[in-house]
C-alpha cells in the first residue's frame, strides 16, 4: 500500500485523472458485462419461472380435474352403492313377496286338496250310506206279491147267496195283508228319510227292525223268530246310531238263509257287553253243508259289504263278523263301539 501511494504521489494530476478515468471505464465495462450477464440469467430465470408457472398452472389444472374426477367418482360410487343397496332391498322384497305368495299358493293348494279330500270322503260316505240304506227290491216285490195273493185269496173266499155274503175256509194265523202293506210303506219311508238323517235313536231302529221281522214272518210263516233285547229303555232312547244300521243282518238272513222248513229260525240278541259296547248278534238257519267245521266266510253279499264300509267310515273301532256254524246255522255279529 505504501508503494502504491508513493507511486500516486509521483504522478502528475493529469495522469492521476487519466488513471482514474481508466479505472472508471474499466469498472463501467465490468459492470456492463456483469449487468448483461445478470440480464441474460434473469431472462433465463424468467423463462424458467414462466415455464415453471405454466407447469404449475397445468399441474393445478390437472389437479383440479383430478379432484373433480375423484369427486365425481366418489359421487358415482355412492350412487352405485345406493343403487346396489336398493337393488338388494328390491331383491329381498321380491323374494320375500315371492316366498309369501308361494306359501299362500301352497296353503291354497293344501286347502283345496283338503276340501277335495273332504268332498270325496263326503261323497264316499254318502254312497256308503245310500248302499246301506235300502231294502232289497226282490224282498219288496215278494212282499207286495204275497199281499196281492192274500187279498185276492181273501176276495175269492167270500161267496154270495141270495144277496148274503159269507166266507169260505178258515182264517190263517199270519200278519194281515193290510198291516203288511202299512209296514212295507213305513220301512220304505224310513229308508228314504235315512239318507237325510245323521242318526236316529236305537228305539226307532228297533221299531223298524220289528216291522222287518213281521214281514219276514209274513213271507216265511214257518220261520220261528226270536228277538232278545236286554237293553234298558233309557239306553234305547239315548243311544244314537246310523239309520238302518241293523237292516243288512235281517236282509242277509232272508236272502241267504233257509227259512221255509218247519225248524227254520232267526234268533237275534241285542245287549251291552263288558266293554260297554253294543253287541248285535243274529243267527239263522242255513242251507245244509257237507262239512260241519266252523268257518269264517268272506262275504260276497252286497249288504254286509256296504255295512262294513259304513262301519269303517263312522265306527272305526267296531267289528263285524259273519261265519257258518255247525248244525246248518249262520252267524252275523256286530260289536259296535259308540265312542
């Protein structure tokens, strides 16, 4: 520093000014150079800044679009979720409704099936009742024919002489034809009304059975008929049964028994057994058999078959038995459980 100061002191003022001027020029040139360099860098930085700002702007735009898309996506996802939930709810409601309808249809089918079965059972029971509630046409024909013959014979037995009527021959000890005709009418009326009656008293049934037996006695005068009834009057009044329930036994004895000989018979026993069941047993004389072994017969008789169907329908705990016995006898027995 001292040498440079000494050097300046040796210079002339003009030289000093010139030197200062040169320094100033050099300094200005250097500043100009630096300024240009800074401007160039500044321009580059500005361009980079603009590019960066543009990139940031583009990025922000993309970010906004992305955020918008994300919001739309979230909204669509929510809508999709709600739609799926609604679809699931509709499915559940649909299947629930479908299951309910299927159950209703199944119940209707079951109800219709029950109604159909009930109707079929009703028709079957009515057919069984109709088959059991009847008098044989052959029996009615024979009774009416006998009544006609007796009336004609009675009419022919009266003679007239000089305007005076008198009767020839002796009276026969048998049921009068008029009473027989009344009985057949009462029995027919009882059979017809039985189709519309649910039940009848045992007393009324026995009253008509007695009429039936009187008609058999009318047709088969040699037949010895016995009816042993040990029931009390109160029981006969209070016990209710299907009308004409006992008719097939008597009809079977008439159609298939041997009732023309002097030793022919029909024996009926009506009682209450030890199990509080109603026991109705009919034994009648039958055609002579070569074998005398007691044998249960599988009946081909329409009346007893119809009676068995009636018992199956209305008296399921009852028992019907019919078999041949020794000494040319035939047994039909009904054990009726009224409970």
